[in-house]
């Protein structure tokens, strides 16, 4: 479980608006956490991979598994 900061929550709302609500708020909060904490987002969600790549590095889990 990860506790979000007020700043991350507000940034998630901003991303949600910038993406014209095509991503769920939960996807946006994942992006906001990764951006603010400078970590890579690992997901299989095609839309999140594509749209998230505008903000931070996004990859599929298969890429990191050897």
C-alpha cells in the first residue's frame, strides 16, 4: 500500500484533465506517483502504456523478466 501526498493527488487530477478524462483517476494517480517519485511504471494496460509514455517511462513486465 502506498500513501499518496496531497501534491500527488492534485497532480493526478491535473493529468486526468490534460488527458480529457480518457484515463481513469486510478491510472492518473499511478502516473502521478511514478512521476513525482521518479520511478518507472510497469503495466500491461495498452492505453496507459501509450498515454503514460508522454510523462514517464512505461514498460511491459515481460521486458524486465529474463
